[in-house]
């Protein structure tokens, strides 16, 4: 009887020792850091991974993440210095460097995210409110992100947090402003296109008018030179004919008669009837071209074309 009671007490004692031994140790992983609190009073910070000891039932261990944490901030509307409204979607990366201060100020990661989101929005409004839309979207975006990170990091030190990075994921105009800007850009491009077309049409008309003027001048000059050359040729021809007539009138008369025969006896032209002994055919009856003695010329009759 006594042996059974002693065995039960021994088992209880052993079990109690095991429970107290299990409650007196805690494990810290590589991604964690621990804050040991004794009856609500912080005692020590454990940053080294491994197995550590505490006073059972009195000490409490609070684990804090040692990795870089994400802060996803909802999109906010910010007014730039040129009065342009922007919808800014930003995020931050931070790390807990002072677990004690972190526990005393915000208590948890959710509390830290809530406080940091407010501080991030304030920093974005301050920095972006001093810049123009062009600088935010294109020119000075990197420099502005560095300024936002510095301001947020300076304010986050009060919570035992170090801000690693701040980035703007997207910075756009509000939907209604985007449509208005798009319509204005479209109207401006259409106006520029119409202006370019008008300038091109004016230039084309100027070139066409200059070309027409040059063509007219060239044709006039060519016509003038042609008429002048033709007049000089006619004058030369007439002079040659006159000289030839002066030297041999009979030959000149014979030559002109041959030209008249060639022009008047072409086939397919208007037919006319003459007497063989008429003045026109005098070289047919007399090779020397002498006129017949006394012959009456028959009147010429014109016949319709064949």
C-alpha cells in the first residue's frame, strides 16, 4: 500500500519536473528574435538562434520576426505642385531592429503596418506635393523615392523599425482626368496634323505655281526663239529666192511652176478641170515656158472631192 502511494508520488514529481523543464526552455529560429518578459516587465532580448532558458510560469517569450517585412499601402490620391491629381500606389519594405521598442510602441506586426501606412501616406503627400506631374512620372522619381524613404525611416525609428525601401508601383491620373487629358491630347494632335496638312498644301501650291511659271517662261522663250529662227530662215530663203530670180528669172519661174504642179496635183484633193493649153500647163506644151499664141482659156469648174 505504502509502496504504491510512494510510486504514485514519484511519478507525479517526475511528471512535474518534466513539465517545469519543458516550460523553462524555448527555441529561437534563424528568422526570429525573442523578447523575454517577466510578469509584464521586459527582461532581455534574444537574437541568437538556438535553445534558451527562462523561468517557468513567470517569464513569457514574445517572438518578433527578423526578416524584411512588406507594407502594402492602398492607392491614395495626391495633389502635385502643379495642381494635378495623382492616384499613387506605393509599398514599403521594413525590418524590426529593436524588438523592445517595437513591443512597447506598436505591439505587433499588424499594429506596425497600421502606423507605418499612415506615416507613408504623409511622407508621400509631402514629397509629391512639392513636385510636378512630370517629375513624379518621369524625371525625378528615383530621387523622390529616396526622400520618402528617408522621412519614413526617420519617423519609424520611434517604433524600433528600420525602413529598407519605398517604391511607387503606379502613379496615374484619376479616371476622369485621364479621359480629359486623352481628349485634349487627341484634339491637340488633330490640330497639329491639320496645321501640317495646311502648310504642306500651301507649300505644294507654291511649288506648283513656281513650276507653272517656269514652264510658261520656258515655253515663251522657246516660242520666241523658234519664231525668231523661223523668221530668220524665211528671210534667208526669200533672199536666196530673190537672188536666184535676179540671176535667172526663167529658172525661178520654172521652179515655182514645178512646186505648183506638185501642190495642185496631189491625189485625194479637190479636183479641178483645165484646158491642156491653159496658162497653168504651159510647161507641158512648151518646155521653155512660152505662152501659146492665141487661145482662149476655158473657165475652170470645181468638182466635189472623190
